[in-house]
C-alpha cells in the first residue's frame, strides 16, 4: 500500500499530524474481515493482504488443534503432570492469524502464552510442555524455528525483539543479499504498562527498526481490567512514538492475518515499526494458579462466547460447502494429538540435578564447582532406599 493509496482511503493519520508518510493502516478503527456470524466483509485497505479462501480450512484447523492442545495441557496440570499451565483459549485467532503471516526469515519473540504462534513456527507441541513440567529452561531450539524461548520476565521480550531487528538492519547493510526480515514482539495489555515496552518503542522508532509490536489485548492483566491500564485504545499509543498503530478484531483470524502481513511488509521494506492491537478476550484463567471468578463477572465472559474465533470460521465453512467429513477428520486428528501429548509428557524425565551446575556458565566456574561438590556430598549422606521404599 503506497502513500497515495493511504491518502485516498483516509488512513494516513489518526487525527493528528504526527504520523509518518505512508502510514498505511494507521487508524484507531477496528479492522474486521469476518463478522461474529461468519459473514465476510470487504476492506479495500487489505485487498492485497487478505488470506486466500483456500487457506480458510487450514487456519481453522490450526485454531482447532491448538485449542485442544490447550485443553489437554490444562487437564495434565490438574492431574499433577505439569507444575503450571498458561491457557490461551479465546486468543487462537490472534496467534494463528499473526503466526501464519510471518515468513520463514522473520523472528518471533513470545511471552509465555503464544502456543498458537509456536505451532505456526513448527515447534513440536510436546516440547512446549517441557518448561511447564520443570525439566528444562527452554524446550526447543530457537534458531531452528526463528521462535525465541518463552519469556517469563514481563515485557523483556519487546527489548529483545527490537535489538534483533536492529541486528537485521546491520546484516542487510553489510550484505544486501541477506533476505529482508522483521521481528515480532508479542505482549499483552498488562505488559504494555511496563517500562520495557516504552523503551522498546523509543528505540524502535529512533532507529526505524523492522519490528512489529503485537499486543494481544485480552482485557485482563491477571485481575486488572484494561480500562484501568489505559484511557485510549492501545493502538493509539503508537502515534506518540511516530509510527503506525492498528486496532484489529483479535477474534477474526482473517483480519489478524491480513493486518500482520501488511505490518510485516511495512517493516521489511524499511518503513519502520508498527503496533498492532489485537482486541480479543481471555476466556480462561490467567494461569492454572488463577481464579478469574474472584474478579470477573460471568456475564462478561458469556458476552464474548458469541464472538468465539473458532465458531465464526466454522459457521462460514459450513455455510459455504465444507463437508462434515472435514470436521470429523479434524476431531480424529485432535484425539490422536491428545494421546501423543499425554504419552510424551508422561515419558519426560528430569535430568540429573548435577547437569544444572554444568550449564550455569559457559565455562567452569570455581564457585559453582564448589557448590556442586557440596551438593554431591549432601546427597551421598542419604542411605539408599531398600525394597518397598523403607
């Protein structure tokens, strides 16, 4: 979308003069391509970025499978097989839509809830659960998938994403043959109140870094509602840094996919960062250690049920000739996935604790070696168990 198109559609600013040229989709209006009833809507601004209808079944499949993964993981935690779980139910469209918009050379920096993005980046789902079972500090090779390890330090990944994007710039300056790429920083509405996000956006704007800030506004920072965190739509904050901000229906996988594709192209072309606010809702608890009934009204949750991201795509598919066989096969695939997941988790064994001492630093450290010897001496002081554990 060039500057002329931007001006013609009235999307070149958001009510003030701080927007850079060619701001494209810089608008506080909610972008939507599929209504909650499953009806398609045209948006000329996204005509070059909207997903092909041939991909609709694939997008639905990804959302369906990642929701079943979420349900199975929650059950495993309740059964004592995981120390904790972070559900994503309700946010499938935001994650699958944005993840499928990325190209292989792009790099994603998640929080701890981006299981759907992990799926789109080729991460094997059982590997995600290694961290929550407590047997590793990671679970997958980030370089293999261009998908960083989960970040439990709130908002830290936004700085990492900007730093990586600045590295992309330097790589391409040194060698123009390097493919154009962008990084994507995922964070929630709660993290948007962190200083790290502000610092990341300052650096991104100052260096015109190829980064897309993807905020999943799920309305709750644990127990704090979003209207306490911000008095304006989060997307409008981008204007203060001098780059475009877009608010998209986060439960509309088509719109999320199209907006993210546009934002990534904008960044790859050297036009600078973009902030996307995916307006969605966390249908489940913040984590399995949380009880949302203590702070959230059931009527609020019920009002979002009709906007379920899976339901609207299913309605469209069924209304447009997708046979029952597709949904039946998908259900069978989900059952197989759940079985494989359970088997994989139950087979996971924690490494010997001594290995943790060996990975504290890249090189041997005298203090760590001393602590290892103390621990080995302490462990050796316990009498071996006899038959029957007595």
